[in-house]
């Protein structure tokens, strides 16, 4: 299984970025997909998740209303649109594939990709 994330970069506070993650080696539509992040010196934390069919979404309180997760099962791709970015959003963002969204909210997932760095300047 490979999860290839991209789209990170340097952006000013208030700006936007869209992360993408292309999955291979698994039946994409059979997995909930999600994003986590880890800032320097901090533990990895849940950001957002979406159910297999896309009908349910889950967000960390810190990003609710600013970030939007979506998926395209035909392209084996999950996205994270990040608006109104803040310096505290600076982190390495990881894509993940797992069984259920609620499990991801609790930090549990099956497969992890490499991270893509997001840096928000003030």
C-alpha cells in the first residue's frame, strides 16, 4: 500500500492550500480516508476523516469550519482543502487509510503515507 501526499508549501496566514493524497495497492473505496498532522515537538494529532462512501466527515475542533476533506473514489484520491490558515497549522501532514472514521478520530488507522510539509507564516 502506498499513500502519496502532495500539495504542501509555505503560505501566509489567512491563505489557503489544498493537499492531495493518491492511494495505490488497496481497494480505495473500501477504506475510510483521513489526515493527521504533527508539529515539531508535539504528538501526531487527528485533523479530518471521511467515510468510505463519503457520506460522513469528521473534523478536529481546531480545524472545523476552515478545513474540508473530500475524496474521489474514481481517482483513488483524498483531498484536504485548508482555508484561513493560521501559524499554528504549521505541521507535517499525513494521509491515512483505515477502517472507520470514528476510529481515526481516536488516532487509529491502518496505513500511513509520507508527510507533506505545511508552513504558515504570520
